[in-house]
C-alpha cells in the first residue's frame, strides 16, 4: 500500500455510522458540533547553541506559536477532530551566522509554519476504537516526541481493543511531519512512499507493564520490540526495574539489520530519584540500526544523543545516570530538577559524553515552564563534518526553554 486511500476511509466511516444508526437517535449532528470542545496551547520557545568548534558562531532562535484544536462530541460512536500547529520566528530575538544561516529548529526554513497537523475521524464502540487520518501516535518506533515547538503527527489508521488489562493494536501509517521528520509539511515516511504496518499487544496493572510490538516497514525491515517494567514498594522506597530488546532484519537488501538490548533501574525516596540505564546495540559491519520515526526506544536517550546514533556499520553501547529531585516534599508542587549524564561509544569510532540539566515547573494546570542546559563533549572530535566532508568536533553547549499556557 503506497498511499493512504481517503475514499476507503470515508466508506468505512459511512459503514460504521450506518451500523450504529439504529442504536441511538438522541443526538443530532447539530448537537455533536455545538457540544464539541476547543483546546490548545500557546507556547514561547528559545534555543541557543554555542558550538565549541573554532569559528562556528553562537546561534540564538526565538519563536512563538502553539496549537488550536477542535473535537466534536460523539454521534453514534463517531466524532472528528482538527488541530492547527503554528510557529513564528521572533526575528528581533533570532540571529544568524556570517553566512546568513540560522538555527531553524523552532520554525522551519521559512521562519514560520501553519499546518493542519491533525484531521481525523474517530469511532468508539465499547472497548474498540478506530482513528483514521492525521493524528498523534505514541508507539516505540513511531511517536509524537514533542521536543521543539510542536510534536510529530502521522497520517495513519490506528485501531485498539481493550480487554481487562490488555490492549491490542493494529494500524498502518504512511506520512508524517514534525521536528524529527525535518519538515513541517507532511512527507512520505520513506523515499519510495512505502507504508509501515503495526501489530502489538500491551499489558499493564499496578506492578507490571509489558508490551510486544511488530512493525513491517515495506522494503525496509521487519522490526520486533518488547519491554517489561516492574514497580514495587519497600516501606517508603519505590523501586522500578525494566528490560528492553529489539530485533531488526532487512527487507530487499535495505541494510537495516541490528539488535538492541537494554536495562534500567530506579529508586525513589523522599523526593529523590536515582537511576541507571544501559543499552547495547549489535550491528554487522555493513549494516545499520533503524532508530524509527521519533525519538527512539533507548533507555539511555538524552536530549541530543540517542541509542543508535553511532550504529552505521558498527556496534555501540552507552549508559545513563539520573539524579532527580521533586520539590513537592518541601511544599512546592510541580517543581523538579533533573540531572542526566550519558556516555555513548561506538565499537570502532566516535565517543561522546552528554550532560542534561532540566528544571521543570508547573504551578497550575494551565501554566508550565521547561528550562534545559545541554552540554556535549565529542571525545574524539570527529562526529560532525564540515562543508568539505572532513570530520570536526561536534562539542557544543545548548540552552533550550519553553513557556506553555494550556487551555
């Protein structure tokens, strides 16, 4: 299946509406529209990148934007939603280098974007849900990953069925947009416009969370992923442990063929959380690991580096240590500070340390602020490339801030 067939989606929607038309006649279309909800977010963002490579300028970018969403009420189990994503550069607070280049991560190449990022029809019947169209998706290898001004969204069909503590998934998606896509216009997931099919089951109760996922990425790879996490209490101590594994096998000599293994452990007491995570990736010399459409699954993922970044034709490993403090124990609700240290190393080349310091404060359900300091140390000074293709030092310091008003 190369493209999402809108006529099939509309026919399926009409069929579901007809199937339910005998079950309820108390709600009219006018009621469903007038009882719909409007929600959204106003966001201001700032990013400053200071490369440590001699000659590269510090680039500062500032933007204002957000989201505006309308979702209708249910009519025979059906409703629809639309959401516009917007970002606009504040030119007076955005600078450029000597060559005129700017950091466009917050607002795209043109300095602004306005996008119909969500446009879906949703159907619910008892424990079954089906959503068709542009939508948010959060799965291991395809996720919203809200890391800049607005998140990734996908053109997809996603169905879920809940049975007690289990959820069963099935779906197909073909196009996406967002910060990880590198574009704020919908583009094909792959160069050939191929689709990605998803099957999965998840389980969650008070102590155990586990999931199994299968992705068929047409002409790319079979991807299997599984994880399990356990939560327990010992007096006032809370313990969390988790394992993850992924296997990727290539299709049509795509070059994607790898395995991922991971483990993490956390202990929380009196507002303090200590954590340690580890990932190992095994990749043949002529192959690579596919990180997915979004931030990826690694337990060691940081603000910049993620599991899989060094795995073009080599294996790699990394670990992450976490220290977090929640000020709620001192009577300051919504305030926390987190320090993450990550170390990443390829088996043949590339080695990097990263430090993340994150301050988060949500004084109410409407307001929140995030402030991040990120420092990258390219140990071998060879991760990035200059305009001539020569390897250079990728070390940098970054400050990123977001102020959100949710309504």
